[in-house]
C-alpha cells in the first residue's frame, strides 16, 4: 500500500511538472493533472491540498535542481570561460522549460524567504564561491582576465539570463515577441551573454 501511495504521489508530481512547464499555473487544472497521472482530482487534493501547494512543490524542486546543477558546473575542472558558457546555457535551457520559475522564486523570496533558502542548505555556497575565487585569481595572474569578485560574476550571469524571463509578459504583450521568436531570442542570447560577460573581464 505504501509503495502504491508513493507511486501515485510521484505520478502526480511528474504530471504536474509537465503541465505547468507547458502551460503555466493558470493554464492547468487539477483535473488535467489527475487525468494524466491516472488518478482523480480528489487524490491530488489528498496529497497536495491545492493547486497552489502542488505548484510550490514542483517549482521549489526545480529551483533546487537548478542551483545543484550550477554548483556541479562550478566544480568542474574547466577554464572559466567554459564554466560561464555552461552555466548560461543551463540557465536559458532550464528557464525555457520552466519560464515561470523566476517569477515564482521572486514571489516566494519576498513572502517566505526561509522556505526558499532552506532548499539551498545542502549546497556549500561559500565553499563554491571560494573555489571560484581561486580560479578567478589564477586566471587573473595568468593575464587572461581582470579580477572580479565571484559573487559579482554570478550576479552578472544570473541577471542577464533571468531578466528576460521576468519581463516576458511585457516582451510578448507589448514588444511584439511570439513564443517562437522569444525562444529564438533566448537561444541567441546564450552566446551574446557569454560574450558580454567575457568582454567585461578579459584583458
């Protein structure tokens, strides 16, 4: 019975993730999720109480996964420019699949910052920044780049990748972008962002 319960809960989570990624929060009903998971709306409410709670579970997991993946890239034995390229590509690809993630995280950070930060407790952020700082100093000494504090570098990367998704409603509602042209712009921006950041620190 416990195995069946866990399977049902996981099926609901997988179904919700797929539907929220495809149509966003407002475009999905609990009935849609339940039908795709092979269960009932009552069972979805039993496990998650509401669509809002289920949405939170999905997006907090995505947020945690995104930061875990960034941490993995920072630990790789690669030149700094390759790390920046990989992180930018990861950000853009993940946000194209979950474009509502930045808005959700910003809202949660203002309403419940302790909940969001709790999902990052397993990531040794200070150690990662220290290691990144050592690489920055090493490449600075080699004459490849000018020194930039690691926190500022990460802020630059995240700002350039995340802002278009925060402003997507304006871009599609007022600036004439369609879903197709917005996606094409984001794919093009992968290289543009790396070029912009690298030009700002390259010697």
